[in-house]
């Protein structure tokens, strides 16, 4: 019988538009395409990569129409993947693994902007096309029907950034994406940018000078502000010049604390800079302004050790612990008053999700996410939860033996009134049956509406988005 480690086995071949059996009933209003991303193979020839984030991107698509589910999976045809398949080694520095070629060539590559295009984190749209993205300046545009790569994409604009966050926001009111990049240099800066729908150029909203840029994986957006959560897992240009794999250049300096940097979206001005006790975060659930304070919900870890826990050697231990933090709320008064901190869920909790289409940047009540319920949890996160932030309690939990669900994507029912009227879509690993399954849960009580088992295992993935027929995204998370 398999355990969580079958979710790290390499995927072979590709799948084109295969119809899946459906148990239960998919709501008839659910019509669109769930596009997901995540690593699917962890070697180049005989060479194993070190970190979960180094795996080669495998695109996964689920078409849902009239109660039926069809699925496709295909490795992202990045330059990094094509080179590895052809030559059996790495072409570029990855998140936690270096290629075999020497330091000088690595530094030359970085100086020339030859970063990896192994874009395995999530999916976004650039200029009307679909793109797989990661944290380097290079993404890969692909055909949404066949999942075939069209080209590697680099923005041809004036925004000076060394790396940028894969997690961007989409503002439905202003029809624009908002993103964050880090410009590493003699004077390093965080640069917040916007990109109107359909545009291929980014424009700077504002920037903040920083001595030691932090490894930030996401940020928060309200209707009026951009909120950067700058934890003290940071680096310097000098450290970066040592030629180590990307993440090895960062160090945890708890004495510095974690800083909230709040920028005005209109003027770009820094309107608040507040320090709290140190914590690390990958993911924000949402943020909003309430009574003169910015309220930020995020998943907090005590320190950055989760980054090391995600090395493949650690994950492949039979007794590997599931990774998640505390779902936490910070209220940061803009007038300088005391910051309040509230525990919404003790954790482990990850992949926090709100009704993004309606609630992004606005007050929300519910946060969904993956959690762990077992007495002695092993492997990946093993349940899905709905947290009621108003009552400060878990409102519902979904679980199934030996099953490890991935990120839950909320899709609201068209015409809904209630915030939780919709479904959660999650691709789960059924480790006992050694196959993956697409779950369709009722978002209000987490009862199972339908499941579509796959004939094989899809390696555990990261993030995705649901696109309705008209191409409007339902971003999976902040
Ligand atoms: Co992420």
C-alpha cells in the first residue's frame, strides 16, 4: 500500500483530454477549466534535484462541462525541461539545486538574466495568453488547449527587478494585475507594479529601498493598499554573488523581526512601516481595511525552517511531517496604534483561500485551506478545512483515509448571495489506491458532491486557477 511518497514519484508521458469517470454529481452550473501547476519530475538524467521546488513543471488541466470531467497533463516545455530531457543535466540554477557547470558560468548566466524558466508555481495570464510562472523573470506561455509551450516570456519593459513573485493579485474592479518584484543591487528595492488586463508591460506603482531583501513568496492587497510582509529570511548582493543555489543565499535573522510595509495604491507612498515578532510566511489569505486598520490574514510559521523541511530528502522520509503554519490575523492600525494578533486556526494550515472573486481586498468571513487531522500526522496535509473567522472556529472539515488533498480552489455559484455558496476543487492523492482524484466539495459544509478518479498518480502540485468559459480567472489565492 502506498503512502504519501507516491505523490513524489516521477510522472511519465503525457495525457491528452481523457474522460474521467465521475462518482456523485458535479453541480450543473460548474463550467470551466481548472489549470494547475506543480513539479512532476525530480531528475535530469541521473542527476536528482534537491528541493521540492526544483522539480520540472507539470501542467494539469481539468475541463468541467455539463457534469463531465476531462483531464490532460503535460510537462511544461520550458528551455530548462527540454535541455534536461535532451542532455541529462541542468541548464540553469534552480531554487535549491545548481547545475554541474562551474561558478563563473553560473554567475555569467545570472548576470545575463539567464535564469531558469522551469515555471512550476502557478498559472497566470499575460497579454491575453496563458503562462506558467515562477519567481524568476522568465515564464512560459502555453496553449491552454494542448498545454504545449509556445515560448519563454520575459517582460520587455522598464521595471528593474532581479526576481519577482509568482503570486500576483488580480483586481477585478480595475481589471489589472498587481505584482511585486525585488531589485537586488547596490541600493536594493522592492518594486510594486501593476499591469492592466491584456497588457504586456508593467508599470511601477511604488518602491521601497531595503538593505537586505527578504524572500517573500506572496503579498496582500486591499482596495486601497499594498501590504508587504517582510520576514527576516533575507539576503544581500554579496551573498547572492557566491553562486549558491537561490535559496541557500538567504539566512534567518530573527532579531530583525517581521515588518509590515503598507503602500498607498494610488500614490505609491509608504504609509506605514510596523515591526512585529519574527515569523515566516509563504501565503496570505486576504487583507482588508477595517476601522482605520489594515487586517491581514496569513499562514505564519515560527521561523524559515519550513523551507529546509521541503528538501526532497526530508519529504521522502516515511515519517515526514505535514507542513503548515498557524492561520493568523494581524490588525495594523494606520495611525500607529498597537498591533493586535489573533489565532484563527492553530494549524498545521496551508494554501489559504477566500472567495477571491468577490472578497479579494475586502472583508471576508471564511478561509478555506488544507490542514491535518490525524493524531500522528505523516506525509502531506490530510484534510480540508473551512475556518469561520467571525466565530474563530473551524466550521467544517473534510477527510478521507490515506488521502492527501492539495490546494482547494473556491468557485462561487453564479448569482450567489452567501459567501460560502459554491464548491471547492482540490486534486488529492489517494495513496492507498495509488491514484489521484479530483474532488468537488460543497464549500459551505465540505460534503463531497463528486469525485473523478484518475487512472494514475499526479505528483503533488502547488497552485492553480479556475477559468470560466469567458476566460475570467478565479485566482486560487493571494
Ligand atoms: Co505559493
